[in-house]
C-alpha cells in the first residue's frame, strides 16, 4: 500500500537529491584540482537514466534478464546509477589541466538551487498528505 | 549520503592554495636575498599539486565507482628553482664575488603577483564550493518541516 | 442582423438552414445542459476531476524538475501550490458536505 501512497514523483525527487549531492562532490573535486597539472575535469550524468526510469517504471510488463539493461518496472527509480567520467568537452591548458573554473562555479550554483527546490517540493507533497490525514477525520 | 566527502575535498583545495600562497609570499619577501642557509642566493620555490583519490580507509576503496573518481588535491613536493641566479655588478656589496658581481634570486615580481592573484581566486572558488555543500546539508535538515 | 462568420457559413452550407434557425436550435441544446449542471453529483465529479488534473500536471512538472528537463522553478512551484490549494479546498468541501449530511440525519421526521 505504501508504494501507492508515495508515488513515483516523490521517488524521483528523492533520487534527484541523491544525484545532485554526488554532482556537488564531483564539482568540489574539480574545483580543488583546478590547478593540478594533468588533472582531467570530471562530469556526472544522471538525467537521462532517471528520466527513462520515471517513464518506464509504470510499465510492469517489461522484464530484463541482465543487470546492465535499463532499469524497468516498479522500483526502477531506486536502481538508477549515475555515470561519472572525464568531461570530453573541454579546453586543455598547457599543463594538461582541463578544469574550467567559471563553468564549474555556474554548475555548482544551478545544482544547489535545483537541490533545494527538490527538497521544498518533497516537503510540499508530504505536507499535503499529512493535511489529508489530519483534516479528513473531522 | 555523504556531505563530508565534499567537505574534505574542498578543504584539501583550500590547504593546497594556502601552501601555494606561502611559497609565493616567501618568494616575494626574498626577492633580493643574497644569502641563504644552503649557500648562494635565495632560490625560488614552487609547490607541486597532485590529485589523489579521496579515501579515508580501505573500506572506501570498495565503494562504487562514482565515489572513487572524486579526487582531492595534495601538495606532494616543493620544487626549488635550479636555474642560474641573476648577476648584478655591485663591487662594493659584501656578497660580491671575485668579478664584483652579486648573485640575486631569479624571481620575477610580476609573475609572482600574477600567481598570487590566481591562488587567491582558486582559494575563493574552493570557499564557494564549501559554502554550497554546507548550504545543501543545512537545507536537507528542513526535510519534513 | 446575424453576422456571417467562418463557422456559421460552414454550417449554413451543410444544413441549408438560416442563421436564426441554427441559433434557436443551439439554445435548446444549451438549455438541456444547464439542467444537467444543476445536478449536484455531476458538479462534484467535475470538481474532483479538476483537482486530479491539477495534481497530475504538478506531478509531471516535478518529475521534469527532478530530471533537470524543466528548470523553470517559478512555474513548478506555482503548479504545485495550485494543486495544493485545490486539494485543501476539496477536503474542506467534503467536510462541509459530511456535516450537512449529519445535520440532516439528526432531523426528527
């Protein structure tokens, strides 16, 4: 019953919070190593995988026989894994470092804002549920 | 989820930039120093940064790949400049050699100033990064409020 | 004087009726609708449907925010708030209905 009460929106928001925290860690690593020679800037992707899991997790008919296939079915959202890799789209400076400090700062700001927005939306949804549970009894 | 990892990484960045500032200040202060403990004029010092994986203990090595790719920065070496010193003709100077030349450190003030600005900027970027992490952690406390 | 608009002219051509004939037919049809709308159960169903629709729209926008597709935060917040208010209103209406029902039940016949 609880899986119907807390719908996949709350799951999706919760997952996005986890991933955005991971992104924050990656950006911190890039910023700390902004002057390290030979350091390649890292990037993390989760948007597509999460979007696929949200769209597909309603379809109970799909099944996979290998763990590497896209996560499907109920609970797909919690099985999404993020992808961390070297950012290929960068300018290399003469000591081999590829960190673009301004872009990292911009990403950091956007990430923080979307993280806080997700938290607020989860709060809103929970408050609505609590309201219905409390007021309905009168 | 782990906020402390991001904090550790950012603080390593701050420490590295601070050490760089130390060496830059030392270079600027000693720009005209003709005597040093190892003999000869002061030699320019520079820090060497290296990215190392951030793990507190062996257990961390077994964590998922995303966590392992996050590296913090460490100052592994202080490089001493081995280049030739600047020679100036001052026969009356106590450190003048037989030809009347005094060996001064080969330090370019403009270069050191530029490095200082860069180090400051990187330091501030790390501070912003740490603030953002702290911000996220504090707003997570509001979940359910 | 009835104007000849694009929609009118199409119907005139197809049915061969004058505009005033078409208008009186329309009024009769509307009259039937308004009789239906006085039906309480239908009004309630409509209201619940609206609340559900608002919730669905807000849900979709929130999912898009989670995946980063929709970065328009004011839009998402407003949709979420609209859905919230609609829900709260409906809960209060439900309470009032139950109250009214209980009042009626208390009446001595």
